[in-house]
C-alpha cells in the first residue's frame, strides 16, 4: 500500500497533544499591531485547541498523527 503524504502547511500550523487534540494559534496577530490593545495581543498569543468539528478534517491532512 502506498504511503500517505502529510500536508506540510498543516504540519506547521497544528500540533497534536497526548490526548489526540490539535493545538492552533490565533489569527490577527501578524500585522497592524499598533492599533490593537495589549490585552487583545496577549489573548491572541495564546495557543488554543481546535474545535471538535474540525478534528476530522485535520486528521485527513495529517495522516500519521
């Protein structure tokens, strides 16, 4: 059987935990940071878990995770 290819863009964006949950970063932290408050930037810096409804799609992108 052929090996499945991992989507490299997804492997750079998502990390997997021990409980098979995927972690992701927040959006809107890349640019235009002067107008955002310190509180907003601090909240955007945190890593959060992907919602359960998106887990199946990410598992297709990362077959060996």
